[in-house]
């Protein structure tokens, strides 16, 4: 932190009066700022706020004038230190900044602005939206509690997080929503520490723990429900397409809708892709053999640019997603109330694969999960024939007419 000391410029005394200057000392550099306040040398003392002998009543106005200049300078230095600029400045640069001759080149952004810019760099659109949502909740909290909208990193401490979490609880934010918002704040703070914008010794999440929702029961369609869905008759074209999309996901080992929407055409008789959700982590691509049941649906919904024509019919992915949502609700009713979503297709494939005796590692690879183990990630080349055999086993299982196991 820069230090300020009052000095008397006795190099040029006029009419027995000398100017009081403020010496700025910072990072082994010095600079002087003139106050344009002149006093008799014998009336000067370097006490910071009372540089002139207080007993000399006639100098009271000048004393207050110098003290006011010092206070303003202290406030400026405090602000420069607060936004991370001060550490990169010399004493002369501080002087030029005070005089308006130099703009401060901030080392860091305020937390809220940094979070906004960091959120915009996230690869997944859904993630970018969640960062914007988290910022909107933060803004509402600050407005409600009379805090400034522009938060700095030192504002984000344990007390702030505790108060913010309690505010979200009071405003009916569920545990999942609170968790997402807090994790976005934590990820922002972690990124800031990596590049030196925030300090590890003030890391607030060492003490504050983010509440997590308890593990919910896994919902999936039973073999009987899958058969009901697969053999539904007299469906409208829209319902038939929705059912087929569910089955496409299932035949592709629970592929996510966003990946189905823009799936490239295969070079061979297999789908090779990287899940949109984890593409930024540079995982190895997933390989899924095209079974006859899937081949029939590929032919039925053949696209020009992509494997399927869904992106051509629905220009916006969100429109495509929303169109399916209420159709799935209708399909759920038609098969007796079993819940249907694309996430359920993923859960169903994985659960039925387990029932068929497929080992957990093969299920994980088939779902497109990233290998967290160093050995499997860097030293073992997975045999995708294992996924092809597992997928065929699961498809055969749902097509069986008797309740026998795999």
C-alpha cells in the first residue's frame, strides 16, 4: 500500500512562506504532489492531518485544506488498491492518475464483470445461460439488501455467501437452484485465482459448503413399458416422430438430444461423435455401431446436411426441444403414465444394460463419459465392439415377448 508523508518545500521560499507537498512512497518509488498551500516554516509539522501548529489559529483554514487534500488522495489510493490496479503502478503514475494525465490500467475486473465475461466463454449454451441467471439472482440480492451492484472479489467472503444463501432460501429458491448459482460463483472465483485476480488466502469456499440435493431415485422405463412404447399404434405423425426420437436416443446408448439434433453423417456403419456436454474437455470420441433398428429410423428421417432432418425442420434447437416436451407427456399417458423424457431414455438404456449383465465400465464408455482414471484415459485403447455387443443385447432384451432375462 502506498504511504503518504507531508513535506515542506523549502527550496523556494516566497515572502517567508513555503509550500506543503505530499510525498507518495510506493514500490520503492517516490513522487511529490504540491498542495498550493503555503505556510511559515516554523509553523510546520509533518503530522498527517494537522501539518500546521494547531495553536496558530490563523492557520486553521490551511490545516483543514491540507487535510482535505490528503483524505481525497487516500480515498483514490484505496480505490486503486481495491480494483487491483495499485500493485502495477509507480508513485509517479499515481501522481499522474490523480492529476488526470493517466488512466489506471486495472489488473482485474470487478467480480460481477469478471463472472459475466467468464460465463460467456463457457462452451455449452445451457451453461452460459446459467451464468447469466446466477448474475441476475446476485443482482436481485444486492438490490434487495441495498448493496452495490458491482461486487469486488473481497466482497465475496463467508459472511456474504451465508447471507446470500439465506436470502435465496427466503425467496423460495430450491436447493438445486441455489447449488447451481453457488457453483457458478465458485467456478468464477477458482478461475480468478488461477490467473492472479483473486488471492487463495481469502478463498471463501474453504469455509462455506454448497448444499447438495440428495440422490433421487433413478427413473427408467421397464422392459414392459419399452414394449408398450415401441408398439404403439395409430399415432399422429408428430407423436410418431417423438416416439421415434426417443427410440433413436435409446438405440444410440442414451444419446443426448442436442447431439442427435446435429449428428454428422457416418463414414462407416457406426456413429462417431463427442458429446456436446463434454467436448471442451477433449475426450476420445464415442463409437456406436448402427443396428438395423436404428438404420430404419435413419432412413425414415434422413437429413441433407446432418444424419437426421430435425435441424432442417426446426431451425432452432430450443424450438425442437420444446416441441418434443409436451409430445412426450402425451406418450407417457398412452403407455400408462410411465415418465418419458430423453434423460429417461439414457437412464433406461444404462439400467437395462446393467440388468443384462453388462459391466459398469462398458456402460460408462457407451454413455460417452470421460475417463477419470489416468490408466484408462492415457494407456488403454477401448474396444468399441464391447459397446456394440452390449447395445445389441439391450435391444434384443426389450424385443423379447417373454419376461426372461438377458
